């Protein structure tokens, strides 16, 4: 895979590579390997009949882990970042807006959970944060498998459960984009109330504000100030004309 990475980047030799270059090539090669493992017929069986998932745990079937676990663990020994890279590729797939195959997504999401259980706690937290940001409050219904994975990752962790609660809709709160006939009736009642209050406040003996402004005595204003009346008009700077 590393040789393939060299060819893809345009370098056929191995000599004098910076560590960052080696890291980039390693990650690139592991991403390509991860994509190949995620193809149908890889980690997830090609036949939908073979995608029966356990009901007691959010994990792949035992038969699948017995087949793939030795290979995955061996790759991880050679490349410690492999589990993080593979889980990232799974998350990217689950969050991508594309035609979904429910049984495939459900199966591959459980492999992400298996990777987390086989790695350290940091990977669990990183994946949970990525899912929370990627799903957001409005995409849960479009990312069913991603949401199920997020729920499994948070589990009984109090801190992660608090973060997960941000994605749950508040009971009784209706989205502002959803209108009902009752909303229109409430708006109409408020409009009628406002118009009635406005008519009561405007009696014939009450001058408008623009007219009342003209009755303010000059001595009531601070020195150097004067109150503009309704005859004031806009004019360009430097030009004065009386009205």
C-alpha cells in the first residue's frame, strides 16, 4: 500500500522522505485500504440475507468478527493509526448525502463500534464529536445509522449523554418553518388587538408627534440644541436653504 502511495504521489523511490511525508503517505494508503474493506463483499456481506445483526449488542455478527478480526488486528500492529482511519472513513460514508442502503449502513456502523471497543477512549470521544457536528439537530431522520452509532457511543457516559441531548428536539416546540391554521388565527387576533389599541390611543385632541414637537419651548432644551419640527428636510452637506 505504501508503494502504491508513492506511485500515486509521483515518487517511485523511498529515500530521504520527511516524516510528515511518510505520515501523509501512510494515511493515504490506509484510507484506500479502508475504502476497499468497506466495499460490499468486504466487512459487510454482499448478500443482504447474511447481514443479520445481533440484537443484544451494537456490534457486527460474531461470525464476521471471527473472520476479519485477525487481519484487522495485524494491520493495526503495523500501522497504529489504522483503526482511527477506518472508523473515520465509515463516519464519512454514514454522513454523506447519497442514496442509502439501510442494511449496509447498519452493518458498517457496527464495525465502527467494534473498532472503538478495540481501541482507546479517545477514539470513542473523537467519533462522537464528529457525529454530533455532522448530524446536527436537523439531520437525525436522514442519518438513521449514524444516529444509532452515536447513541451506542455515548452509552452510559454522562458527559457524552449531555452532548447528545443537544440533538434531541425540545418537546412541544414546533419548527418555525411549519405553519398551522391555528398559527394564522393567533396572528389575526393579535392584529385586531393592536389595531383596536391604536384607534383608542389616537383621539382627535391628541396631536401627532411631528406636530407636538413644534410646541416644545426652546428654553427646555440644552444649550446649543434645537428640536427639528415636521418641516425639516434632508439636504446635502454644505448647502443650506430655509423652508
